[in-house]
C-alpha cells in the first residue's frame, strides 16, 4: 500500500493522480485532515483516510498497512512545521512502513530559507527506516511571489537575484509518483529534481515581454529598500525575511543547479520557465 499525505493539497493531489496511472486504485491510500474533500478519489477506488499531523493518534489509522508513506511537507514555517513533519515520520515508522519519503527542497542547507527541510532530513537519517528525501526544485509557481505585480505594472522590482532552475509542480508530482511506484530508487536525498535550465529574473522579464507583447523591465533594488517597501505594503515580516534569504541564496547560486534526474523520471523534457509563463500569460489584445 502506498500512502500519500496532504492529498487535498496541490502537490499531494497531483501525486495521487499520477499514481492512478501507474498502480491499482485499491493499492493507494489518500490521507488528509478533511477526507470529505477526497470523495471523488474514494469513488475511483482509492482508500481515503483521515490523518492530521497535529494529531499523531489519527496517523496510526491513516498509515495502517502502509508499505511506503509519502510525507508531503506541511505549509507551516519554523518549529511548528518541523514538529508536524516529525509527527508524521514517526507515525510512518510505527506503522511498519518499509520506506518513508519526504518532499524536501533543492539546495537546502542549515541557513537556507528552506532550513526546515534540512532539519527534517537529519531527523530522517536517524529514524532507523530506509528513507528518500525528494529534493524538489524551486516551484515555478513560487516565482510569482518574486514577480509580485510586475507583470501588471511592467516592472519586476526585487533585490539582486541569480539563476534559478524553476520547476513546475506538475512535473514534480509526476516524478514523486514515479519514485513511489518504483521507477527510481534513491536512498537518502535525491539529486535535485529540477528543470533543465536555470534563468534569472531579468531573463524572466524578457520572456514575459515577448509573451505579453509589451515591455516588462527588471528593476534591481537593495535588500533594505525592498524590505522597507514590502513591510510598508503589509507583507508579514516572517515572509519578507524568508524571501530575502531566497534572494541571497539565488545570488550564491544555490538554486542554479540543473540535473538530468527529473527528465529521466518523467521520460521527457521537464517544462521550462518559458513553458510555464506561456500557459499563463495572454498577449496584449488577446
């Protein structure tokens, strides 16, 4: 039995949809805080179970009979997020899972904006269960946070950045499902699961200009000016600091890596940032 947590979220749901192409529905377990959101999966033969990372007792039933458990990292920061993930991983171990998998992040390190993932990887290494840490690429969808309203205003205003191998959530869901279904075997952290090219925000601006049929400029500001502007606009301070750490890591090349592993798991070329933008942007007058 393959268990996917966070099954009502974007990534978890995507993984399950991909697994349904690879495995019998009755071998799949979808776990979510609110199983009513998964009624359509239940109608297709997937076992739907209630499981809340904040309620470890619920996870014992959610993970019962599991051979592998994919713990999709929760949408929480800091100590709360780490504790929730540890709860789920301990429950998977207690349920007798032969392997636990976790959705980590490319380039994670102790001082990165994704240091929570690094801490969880260290926890998994000491758990005593075979594990795979899926070092997923920086979501192309997250790039929209860095673009802000730049595509509307014609100016992408942000601190100095660096190349990022932006990777679509859909490609990562397909790759994560492939690993769960046995298409690739990884012990410990995977290679970075990333797109085949990395681009800067200036290059994103050029792509957007071409796709929209109007100029989108890249405007570089200092970290401090950007911090002041975002706080004045009401962005929560914790999120401001998280994004600033991202920019510093971009400048250091932490997210620039490209690697063939994602394409090998997909059996095709991963989507590029231009592909992602082309699906979402309409040219002037369209």
